[in-house]
C-alpha cells in the first residue's frame, strides 16, 4: 500500500468531516478482515455502525482489541459490499475522512478516499505515531478504550473526530504546528479480493 502524501489543493471550506473506525479479526495468521465499522459526523453523532460478516472463516477474533466474538457475528448478514453501498450513501466525495492510523481502516474496507485527516500523523512526534488512547488522554483529557472486552469503534471514531477538530482549532502545541487542515491523499491502497 502507498503511504499518505501531503497534497496542496483547494478543498471547499464547506466540506463535511466524517470520522471512521473499523475493527478487524484474523482469517489467517497475517490476514485481517473487517468485522465492525462506525462512522460519526462533525456533531459527534454516530451515523452508521454495523457488524460485518467476512467471506472467509475467522481463525482469531482478537477480542481483546476488536471487541468481536463468535456469538456477535453468528447471525450477521451484512457483507463488505453492503458496507460499501452504505458508505457511498453517507459520505460525499468532497468530504474529509478522519481517523487514527486511517490506512488500516481503509485497507480493511478495501477502499480509498481522496481527502483524509489522519490523527496519528497530525500528532506524530519525530515520525513516531502515538496510540489513540494516549492522545485522547493527553490532548482531550478523555479516558477511552477502558473496556477489557475490546475497543468500541464509535468511541474511537468520536475520539479521532475530537482530535481533528482540536487540531483545526488549536494546532498541535506539542509539535508547534499551527492550526489548519493537513490533507492527505492515498495514491493506491491495495484492494485484496
């Protein structure tokens, strides 16, 4: 997969922001697949959340991180194609997609989006990315990901949106970056089918 590259282009000021977070499970030792997705708008309202049934059998639910169990997916009929259709309805092409280590979510979704704000990049120090939980605590004074049964994608999407909004308003005082939008384009995210 390609790395995000900084682009300079005119993005209309009225472009909406949508934050997205995904949870994944393993279908092999090295293959992670989408099993849950949540999208929140700028008002921090969850506008979409669903569990997703992968095409291949899951070998490890990674429940301590994903929050997903075998029982949760037992009756799920939503597939990746259904998620693509719903996201196309919700997220306009001129919107800015927000997330933390967003490349992982986009790879799990097998999609690209032209305008993104990746909070792991906005708040990186010396090329080192911080965990979402750490940034939420440090910048927003929020305790997230406390549940021992795994992450909540809506909670994580809200935290990413709040971090992006904070950055757009305040900048990153830790790295002395001024407020403003930092946009990234994903040139080519591999689409595994």
